């Protein structure tokens, strides 16, 4: 396993960036692929800011960055093929989708409610120094506005986000500009979910020339591919203004209907960023065996509200009949 390069970046800058991450802020940082827009992966409100800042239309799960294999292994179960790939390509532009550990401490919103987590150990001095100084796993998508080209220079990040990012760490070297290759190693057979900076051939070589391409049916790469998703075990009723008997309530804002049942308010002040950060955890908490349904108050459809409603519609969608 190669060692990451040592940093030339000013340690004062790195310390400042680490303090921002620990305080729930956003730091854009260079990696060997593209710039990432980073936040503390254990802090749901901080992660929600990533979605809001990127204007990402859906809660597409984020890659979680850690400094070394030991810290990665604390977050996800590294299967045999995962360890083989890690040995050869970490640190480096390889992202491994693995089964998340129940005690990983990663915010639900960072993994979009999935039981898996995408892990990456960047081979970049500044990214490494930041991860070590922050001492937190960092969730980071590419640091571009959704739909725009990935950022490979600090100035691209500034163009896209301006002062919405608390700090941009600069790098004299231009990174690869091609995102990491994503490999699903949750099953027996590894499968490439996104082609990227590491070639298919170099990965296939480790597995007797065999590697599947494309998401496996059991694990869609984009959760949006399924109409019924994020579905709690009890039914979901949207746009509720009156709570029915036996229901539990997911509230938003101040105009909460009368109720005597368990209830969680996503954001009493009507803040969509706060609501997004609490959504998946709140759905899980309200999903109790005795509940007839989760009644959900209307949520405005602007900003992050569109993504929240998209997820809620999927949670409320008719479910496939399984017998
Ligand atoms: O090179 C890179 O990978 C850069 C740098 C910053 O690390 N990051 C990056 O992130 O490209 P992003 O968010 O632009 O792309 C992440 C991809 C998304 O397509 C997402 O669906 C997929 O990773 N992903 C994340 N978690 C996943 C999971 N648990 N299962 C399947 N796909 C996942
Ligand atoms: Mg991207």
C-alpha cells in the first residue's frame, strides 16, 4: 500500500479548515480527482447544507472520506474483495460501496437512508491533512453546482458557490479531474457502479479478469430509480391537515394540527435545511409497529423541499407486492 504524500499546505489553514468542519461548516478541498465539498459526515445539519448548496435535486448518497483503512473499517464492513481492492488502490481514486456498520455514527442523510456506505481514502496531501486534523469522516460530493462540470480548481469552486462555502483550500497542482471509480463490494461479486479514474481492466485483473459493470438489481446506484423507496414499514399519508386516530405525526413549521399521538417536528421554524437533515432519522423513529400510518404535514416544494417531497412521495408510493 502506498503512503499518502506529506502536506506542504500551511498547517494554520488546515487547522482553520478542520475547526470549520467540526463546527458544522462547509470546506471545499482538493483531492486527487476533483474538489470535494466537505462536511462532517456525523452531523446531519452540516450534511444537509451540502445538498442545499449544491442544489442537488435529490438526496443522492454521498461519498464518505476517511484517512486510512482502519478508520474506513470502523464505518463499513470490508469484505474480502473490498480488502483486496483496498490493498492495491487505497489511498487513491477508488470508492468502495460496503455494508454500513450499525454503530458507524454516519448521519442518515449522508447515505440517503441506505444500509450501505460509499468509502474513499483520497491520495492527496491536503485532503489527508484535513481528514486527520478534523478527526471526523468527511462527506463530500464533487464541489460543483448540480448539473455543472466538476471543479478541478479552487476558482471553479468559488465561481459555483461564492461565499456559501466557508473555506476553500487551494492546491497548486491540478487534480485528475475524473471522479473516483465506484465499486460495489457488498456481494460476492464486485460490480463497477461508476467508471472513473481507475480503469475497469486494472480492477478486473484482481478478479481473474472478471468484473461486472452496472448496478446490481439489489442495489440501484441512484435510489431514484425505484418509485417505491425509503418506505417505512407502516403506511405514509402526505399533505395531512388533520391527524386520524392511530396515526403518528411528522410535522413541519408552526401550524401543527391538534394531536395526542407521538410526533416529531422536522423544523418548528420552517427551515428546510434543518428539515432535510432530520428527515430520514425522523421517519425511522416514527415507524413504530403500533402506528396505523405516518401522517405528514405539507412541506413547501422550494429549495430542499423538492427533494424532501420527492423522498416522501417515494415513501408513500404503492409498494411492490411481495409474497
Ligand atoms: O472522486 C470522487 O469520487 C469525488 C471526490 C470529491 O471524492 N466525489 C464525487 O462525489 O464524485 P459525487 O457525489 O459527485 O458522486 C458520488 C456518487 C453518486 O453517483 C452516488 O449515487 C454514489 O456515489 N454513491 C454514494 N453512496 C452510494 C451507495 N451507498 N451506493 C451506491 N452509490 C453510492
Ligand atoms: Mg458529482
